[in-house]
C-alpha cells in the first residue's frame, strides 16, 4: 500500500504544479478536437497481501498501443479518451502455497528443500479510458475488456508437500495455469495523470503523459490450479486442489505507473 501511495502522490505533484498553466493546446480562440496515435509503457508490481513467506515481487513492464483523442468542452477543460491494446504483467517468487483439500480444508504449506515457486504472467485487454482534463491535470477511469492471459509456474528444486491427510505425496504443479476466459474479470482502474504539450504545429501537437493507475477490482475471478486426484481403492478417490497463489482471486491487483507519447492531429 505504501508503494501505491508513493507513486500516486508523485503523479499528483508532477501534474498539479501545472494545473493553473495553459499548455498552448487552447491558444486559439476556438479549441480544436484532436486525435492521433498513442504509445505508452507501464511498470507494474503485484502488491496483494498474500499469506506467504519470503515473497519476492519484481517490477514488470507492459505497454499500451492505441489511439487518443482530446475533445474540448471549454477553454481549459476537455474530455481526453483513449482506446488500445493494453498489457500488464507480473512476476512473483514464493516459498509457500495454499492448498484446498477435497474435504474443504484450506491450509498453507511451506516447500521443503528450500524450493521457490516462480509465478509469471501477463494480462491483455482492449482498454477504453475516458478522463476529464483541466489544463494539465487529468482524472478518470479505464475499462479493460479481457482478451488473453498467460500465467506460468516453475519451481527451482524437487520438493514434497504434506497434505492434510497426514501423508507425504509428490506435489507437482502444472507449468501453464493460464485462466480461461470465464475466470478473467473486466478490469476497472482509477487514473490520475499529467499531460503536457511538448511541440505544437498548425496540424497538431506532440504530447507526453504520466499516468498512475490502480485497479478497483481483482483481475481474476478464480485462482484454481491443478486438481490432484488420488485413487483410494474401492471406487473412492481423493481430490486436492492447488492454487496459483494464496487468495489470488480475492486480492490480485496490478497498480501501474505509465509514461506515454501521443501525436494529436487537429481536426
């Protein structure tokens, strides 16, 4: 949470200092509608409060490629919007996972042999982001329609896990645990941004935008991993379900800091 507040505050300070200034976009008597290509890169980190031990969470980079538009509704006020292909990624290392048994027991387990589980993934969306702009300061939302998702597991040592039934069994993760479309959620982000016009010509202007985003909802509807089915004999089986990470479906969010460049043509 501290990291979220830090980059949100940085974005507010960076953009707020220019709120009262006119960036030249509205220098004409009649503000013009502008539209053009947008490219941005983002840095994300998983900040979910998992019940894990020794987590290491790396900063991962993604992108947005699309089209931006600026529609004036006053001399210093406009509606800025963008639509594009939006990618967010994450990379986690953990030494504990969560296991839900067929008997409904939900418990955490430490890996033996000093093993570490590495979980990496990327989420791709068609993102639509309407924002209200006053001078250089912008605030708004982003709605991401899920397109594809890829999540993989890897482990760096051979290990066993003790199951609730009191026996040690070999515990193997699927390498590919990408959630199906039914388990991916609509992404809703809150956004604040600073936008500056760097170069202006009669035909348009070159903009740079710094944006801080935070998801309001979890990005996956389910965190189910692999079902391990054990034959107990006499027609009976026992099922143990592994999860990608503890409580992923409850807490998984990827806040991001984005830097984008757009050239907007005046129409």
